[in-house]
C-alpha cells in the first residue's frame, strides 16, 4: 500500500496487458454515502483529475466501481509525495488547514524547505 487518506487507500498495481505500473485508489462506498460532502469531494476530485492536464496533477486514466468500492487508476509516480512536507508543517508553530489535501501539502513547501 502506498498510502491511506481521508478518501481511501492507494496501492501499486501492474497491468496484465503491458506490464506498466499504476496507482489504484480505492474509495469505500459505505464511507462515501455517509455525507453529501463526501460524494461531492470524490466526484470533484475524479472530474478534475480526469479532465485537466497539468504537471501539478496526477492524471487519472480510468474510473470504475464494484459493489463496495469506487476505483481510480492513476499514473504511478514512485517517490513523488508531499506528505513529509505536510508533516513538517504540522510540527511547526503555524496553523495547518487539514482539509486541503494536496493544496495543504503545497502550501507547506515554503516553510519546510531550507536553503543550503
């Protein structure tokens, strides 16, 4: 498993067709339907990541579901995480918006990078 977050867990999978690696995000439907904001957040994330192409967003190639989970097949970027920066920000004295996801991590960058 690569990670676990507010929306679900992410693991590395390998394509049987071409051998390429992908990140597979699994979102539990039981958690999802607990509130309308959960549904809205996941739908918005899926829409943005499928529609937009940006060097700052991980692309989603496929989205599918079964009876229990919604799955997002995303580009696998080994070692490309901003979690340590967010953790650095959490340990600093400045307040941290924990609802921001990737934006929170990006906002943490200036306070955690030290000049050489």
